[in-house]
């Protein structure tokens, strides 16, 4: 897999690139936001660079990393993993709202980062197969009060107003919405949405639930069942 590593510290980039190379990854290194944006633009021949994942550090010298993420998302659907020392929940939610697919806080274990890279790449491949195959071409929708979930197009709207969600946010919402009122265990959600049994994904699940509540402006839509998991509460129409 080819990765785009956006990191201004050459020592950190060299060490991480060496680790990734040992696991079969080919790394393209961008030292700032402008280099990162240039790296995802089509070539003069119109060919678009192919990356499996983009690792984006937020502490860049020329531009705010959040801004770079937003601009990258407008140029490509390649999964973006933010890598940063900003570990508070508000920063994570902000990053996910801008289109990041995952969020890793420094310092991190290399094994954790590798697991997340493989997880987002698997999900991306699965999403491309779903949208490309037209398996749900019958216009299937889930309607839950004022919330409409269009499975074939992966679109969500509230009172007719479109709500942009990341790939994982949509998968999480669609899973819960297909069986409203049913409690999904955390392990089950992680297995079906993240396609992994890795325990460290639990914190990521909490962040995505918080992000969904914020984006849909329905804090009570997804109920936390303490010690078990989550369930979707059908909203009033």
C-alpha cells in the first residue's frame, strides 16, 4: 500500500517511514500542508495519485492541519488519519467533522497506528465495493422520525436538510438504525463497523457517537447503555 505521510519533523518522518516500510508500505513524505495538497492533485497527464491512507500531522509550519484536512477531503476520498498531540474530545470531534476517518494521539504505539491504517483501508475498500456494485439500487431508505438514511447513496438528512457524515459515521448510524431500540454491544459495533476486534478502537467509537449526536443535532438519538453499548432511540417525527 502507498501512504502519504504529512509530517514536518524529518526525524519523526524518517523513523515512521522505516517502520512502515518494514510492514510493506511505500511512503511519500510531505513536509507541510502545501506539499500535501500538491501530492493529491492530478498530474499534468490527468492521473490522480493513488494512496491507500493519508497520515496527517496537525502541527504543520505553513497551515493549520485542520484546514489542510478540509482541503484534502475536497480533492480526494482517500482515508485520512490525523496524528497529533491534541487529545481532547473537542479536538477529535472537530477533526472528524472535517472529514478525517480516524484520529491517533501522540505518543502512540506503532502497532496501534498500523492497526488503524489497516482498519481504515479495509473500510474504504468495502465502501467502494458497495457504491460501485449497485447492490442497493432499489432506493432503500430508513426513516426514523425526521431522520432519513439513504443506504444506496450513503446520504443522511434531517427534516430534508442534508447532513454530511464521514464513512464511519454513516456505517455506525446505519447499523444502529436498522434495528432501532435494540442494544448493540460495543464489541459487536466495533466488529461490524471497524471490522476488527482490537480493543483500542473503543475510544474511537465513543468519539464517533459524540460526533453523530453533534452533527445530527440530536443528543438523545443514540443512547448509551452503560456497561453494554449503544442503541438508537426513534425520534419523534
